């Protein structure tokens, strides 16, 4: 492409002009405007945001969470504080409503994506249950599925007495339609399998330890449930050894002809079944202080009693420290993982779970990456630093195309609308 034509094309897509100290390659880009408009980022450090003057709030700020909404077209940031301890923002298919999933608190709410005004408020189902941090809207948008966990307690010998639950709610009113067990301890992230007929749910598997301020991991697990009935379909229990399973993604295999068209090759061991890819966390907590240690990634083929725990060279060990978000990228059959403490994005072969490459986020002025999400535009994804900065990155070659420099006040996940 001639330089003049390339610059003209960039001018038609203003959010693709990269402004951080990293040069964009002259790659042919689609002339279609992306359907993406907003990036939504929860912010835990409301006290600091108020002190910095970026937002106003009153009351107990430790029980509140700020939402920053970045306009990808204009770069404008709007922030608002919500009266919950929010974790992930789940987007309704209508593009108008968002659900703010709470964690370790009973309050839940939905809000208007454009005005940021609260639409509905509700509570978790049962006094002994708090939010699990994640939720999913059905494809049609008529119901909402939430993970809820029991208030943490010490282990008394019965694992089932610590199981969390799944609540199915009316997407408009948030009223509970159905409740069933999550079949695991401390449920967190959940994803649909098999066209929404089943749910995959990650479980920390931890309880309060015998020593004050400690935790004990007794059954980290992924459960597969029938979405309609809550019946347990399958369950993977990880080796204990202090591994917690917090986040997961689901690989939906493409038909071989479509896979060849997109990637020019098909993984030799590609299966026709969905598989679950997860990165575990090894967390040791003593005296209310937490320390993260290396922990493996693994791939679980649903319906088969096998999993592939990956081993890594010493040079790859930094990848294993405190992974956060994980998403499946279907065009290149990759799982993308934000690795916070290593300042890395890890790229896994989604068919095998093997590490393909790591990307040092510091090269494009981003530290401690946490939130990572695919844009609806088929060529890009976004990653956000825990405390500052959002980068738009090309899929496949993983090169940055746009940097937004803005404080974010610590978060776990981002959402694209």
C-alpha cells in the first residue's frame, strides 16, 4: 500500500492511529468502521479516584466501584461510581443494558450503557450467598445467569456443604427464575458450551484455613452443567496443591473448511467437541497476605476424562505468575491470557494448550495487564493495564495499533460494547 493511501485510510478510522512509542506497521486494514464503541472498565480504588478529582462519591467508598467508559471513536472517558463491589460487567445483546456482577457482596445491579444510570437493583439469592463475580446473558437476551458463592467458612469435612449456586434471572427485572447448585466451591467465571445448552463454571475450591488469615484449597474444579436443568454433566477436579481455578474460556472448534480458510491450516488434534482452557492460580495466603506462585495452564476436553497440564521451560516460567483474563480467539485458534505480574500477554495454542509466544506489554507502555477482551471487529482485541492505559492490538500478529493513556484505578476485567 502506498504511504499516502495508508495515511488516508487511517484518517477514516481515527482510533487506529497508534500514539504510544511503538510504530504501527503499514498493514492493510479494513475500511469498515468497527461496530465497537465503548470499553468498560471497573475501578476498585474509588478512594484514590476521588482524591485525584476524577470522580465524586460519598459514603463507604470501600463498598463501591467506579466504572470508566472509554469511547473508542473519540477517546472520551466518562466515569461513575456504583454502590456495589463490582467485578465484571456483562453486556446485554441489545447493546443498551449492562449487568454489573458483584463479588463477595449481596448487592447486584444493571445499568444503561449510554447514560450509566442504574436500571434495576437486586440481591443474591439467600442470606448466606454472595456474588461470584461473573454472569452471562442468554443469546436472545431474555435471561441472565449468575454465579453465587457461599460466604467463606472453615472446612468441616463435607465438601458439598460449601457448594455455590447458579441463579437464572429475568434479564429486565433481575428477579430469580431458577436456582441450582454450581456443584463446586466458590464459583467464579462461567461460559456457555454447545450452543448455550451447557455451562462451564470455574471454581476456586478454597475454604478458610485453620490458621487465622489463611485459606485452604480442597477442591479446585470445573463443572459442566445442563443450562436448563442444572444437572451435572461432567466435572474436572484439579490437583489440589493450592491451585485455584478462577478463569476459563471455551474453545468452539470451527468446521475444518472454515478453519483452513481462516488460518490456512488445521491443528492435527482438533476435536469436534468444545474444550475448556484454563489457567490456574497458585495462591498461598497467610496472615491476610497473599503470594502468587507458578501454576500450570491446562486444556480439558469435555466428555473425556483427560486433561493436558502443560510444562514450561525456565524461560517461560514468568508466564505462570498470576494470570487474569483468558479469551478464545477463533480465527487463529489461540487463547489469549493476560499475565499480570509478568507484564505479559501469553498466546496459547487453543487446540493443545501449549504456549506459542509471550508479548511483553512494557514495549508499548503498558504495565500489569489485567482486562483483555476481543473487539467485535474481527481484527482486533484490547488489553488494559491494572492502573493505567488501554491498548488495541491486532489479532494474529499481536501488534499494537492504538494506545489510550488514562488512569484506571485497578480492575480485573474489561468489556467491549
